[in-house]
């Protein structure tokens, strides 16, 4: 195989290096450099940084239209491998390849779309995984070549689960390519579910929900967009929680959102629609993240207040 590896973020870096060690990568297709935070200029995608370190040619088109297709034809590639690239491949682009693969961090057909890791955590799935599929016209609808399960214990964040997928993906993909047999594909089975784009509004917490659901949302929103409740008209971000979403919750007597107290080793004790949520890490507006006890020591007025 002469692979064009289409990928952008950190999650795809380990697989790029594994493919390179196998001598399979001919070139990398990735997103254009993007503006950094606080005016730090253009920042290259992580996959580009690794590709240049390995000496792999990099192509960063704005679109995949005629000029991009022309460039790809000149690359002498015959296989497309995609992993969280960020653009949709049209039929004319896909026709340039004899084989196509997409690495998707879920057990398809669950969580098709752009935010499968966020959705698996938010939905309190007990098991997620990685699927390698053929690229199809519909979003993540292609036949499955291989998959692996990843059990979840209710403490994962989007950041930690992305890191696990990053490390596990090569152990699924490389053996598949070494003995690839296209006849072993199988159609996706079961009712599909879909994910969409995540926005800042998805971090807004509704404390009338059960503690387990809030626990899951907070972890799904770490590192972005960060979960928050409103306190005196300003957002108070909750960036860490104690325990597991699968733990049995005790009953809460206070109104949802009430900050009942602070418990050493657990954090802010917040009443919810069912049970108490323990917020272990807090990010106040325009300040650095801190543990709950440190936050309360400087903000005693939080005790007894109600987050909305």
C-alpha cells in the first residue's frame, strides 16, 4: 500500500508514526495551519508537526476540489487512510484510490459523526471502542474491516479517552493492513446513533438532572468546552469531579444547584435533581484552575449559594 494519511489532531499522531515504521505512508493530508490562542500566530496541526519530524511530505489544502485532486494524483498513492481529518471526502476524491479506510473512535454504528468520544462519555456508555471502516458516501456508514472494544468505568474525560484511543489505534490498524483481505468486511449492524458539533452552550449544566448525568457531562466537556453553572451572573466552571458516574448516588434534600458544603477529599457538595455531585476542581472566571478546598478558602460565600 502507498497511503495518503488524512488526519489533523493529536489523536492521530501515534498511528501516523506506526504506519511510517511499516513503510506505508507516502504523504500526509492535513488541515491548514490555524491561528493560535491570544494572537500567537499560525499553529501547525499536530499531525503536520510529526510528519515533518519523520520527513513525510505534507499537503494542506483549504478544500478537496479539482486542484487538490490534481495534486493527489501526482503523489503516486493508491490508499486513503483517514483518522479525524475534519473534511468530507466527495466521490471524485475517493475515486483516486483503490482502497479507503477510516479510523473512527466508537463501535459503529454507535456515535457516527464528529464527536464520538464526547458522546460516549456524556451518554454514560459502559463500552466504547475503535472501528476501522471503508469510507462511504454517508457519514461513517461504510462496512467494518476491524474493531476493538474499550471498557469505560465512569471516570474518563474526553482528554483521557482520546489519549487511550491514540495509543490503542495502531494495535488495531497495523495487523489489519499486514494481512488485509477486503472480503472480510462486514456491514454495520444495529440501530445507528449520531453525534453533532459541540459548542460552548453544551457546557451549561442543568442541576435538575441527576448527579450521574452531570458527572458525565462535566467529564465529556473536559478539556472543551468546559462545564459550568451560573453564580451571581457569571460562569463558574467545574473541571473535575469525584468518583464515578456509575456510583450509587445518595439522596439530596436541598434544592438542585445548592452548594451544601465542601468535603475533604471529594470537593464541593452540590445538590442535584437526584443525589449529590462532588466538584473536585473549579475554574473561576479569569483565574487559574484550583482544587475545591482552595476555592472555598478564598470564597466562603459560595457555601449555601445556588448554582443555576
